[in-house]
């Protein structure tokens, strides 16, 4: 009997076990062949039965002998060692199941983000080209005189046009008062009074909203935390359409007008009017639904 190899399997016993399996199969085949052929032709019935029983017993003993030999050899074969290295084949169990891999949803999301990136890159490129940020070679020289910066033509609109747009927006919302001032020349400042709820100061640069500050109507209920002012600044970043500034102003005023029922509208998520002493100060940019600042997450 050969010694066991490093893998823990006795190859000589393994070869003998294969031969024993073949011998067992042959013995079982002879048993079924004898049953199939039945009793052979003899002179008397008693002689035929005796010969059949003798052959059948011999075949069964042969099957029993081969089976015992196979069981003996199976104990000598041994078991494979469990410490042998698997190398890269050990990583096969870590492969993801193809049916459960969210490949399609990830590709679809990447495609949507790619389209958004291409769209915003086109807008940025058109704005930079319109505002003519390039300098000539003469201006780059150290001895060249600095000329006053020319304001881009796309941002310069006649004051009459700005007044007309603000007037039309004021007629759209009769419950919201809009007063226009020009303290520094052409730049407009709007004082928006929304019922008896709040007041807002909107600083404009031509027809583009530059900054807004929101305060309570009769008391500084938001002067400490400035939540509505922060939400209004977020709304300015959301409503961006450089090619149509009048639409941006109208959309922002529509969003600001949704605060007219600030203390009468419950939160759409928790259903409460007050949370930590404050009403729902957040307004959704699309549906204008009211939410508390913590409930909108």
C-alpha cells in the first residue's frame, strides 16, 4: 500500500476501489441475468430448481464479497486535506448573481446624470460666451490702460421693461403688495408685503434677483434663525433660467406667495401646525406644499 500523498488521498487504494466497483457491478449484473434466464432445461423439475438455486446463491455471495471488499478499500482511500490552497478559485463564491445585480438601474441613472451634465454644461458655455470674459492681447500688457469693464448686454435691460414685468406680476397676485424703489440708479429694490404675514426685501440686478431677506410683518419672528430667508435663498438657486429672467421672477414670486397661509396650513407629513414653536416654513418648489424643516428630509 502506497503512502498517502500531501493531499491526504491514498492513490493506490483509490485505484483498487475503482476496480472493486467494477467487480461489484459485474456481480450484480450476473444476479439479474440469472433471474432473467430462469431455470435451465434439465431432465426433471427438481433438478432444474436445484441448479437455479445453487447458481443464484453463488451470485449473491459474489455480490456480498465484492461489496465487503469495496467497503474495506473505502476506509483506506482517506479524505482530501482541507488546508490545501484554493488560490483564485476561492473567490468564485464572491461573484454576484447576475439576476440580482442592479446593472440596468445603474446604467439608467448614469445616463440621466450624463444628460443633465451635458445640458448644464451647454448653458454655462453659452453664458460665458455671451458675457465676453476674454481679454485682448493689448489688455494683457503691463503698459496697457485699464478700460472700464463693459457690463454684458444680456444683463442690461431697460428700466421701463423691468417696471413693466414687476407691474404685471403685481397684477397677477392682488393679495401681495409689491413696491419698487431705485435707490442706486438703475438697480431695483422690491418691498414685497404678503398680507399680514411677512415682508420681503428683494434686491435685483436688472431683471435678475441678487438677494432676498424675509422678515415678519409686525415682529421679528424670524430674525434669529432666518429660516424663511434661507429657504428663499435656496429658491433663488432652484429657479434658474438665464434665457428667460422674467419667468424666474414670476416663479419666485409665486413660490413666495405660498407663505400667505403660513400659520393656517399644517405640515403635509406630520399634520401639525407647530413644531418646536415654529410653523411649517418650507415650501416645495414644485407643488408648494408646506413642510417643517425637519419633516422635509
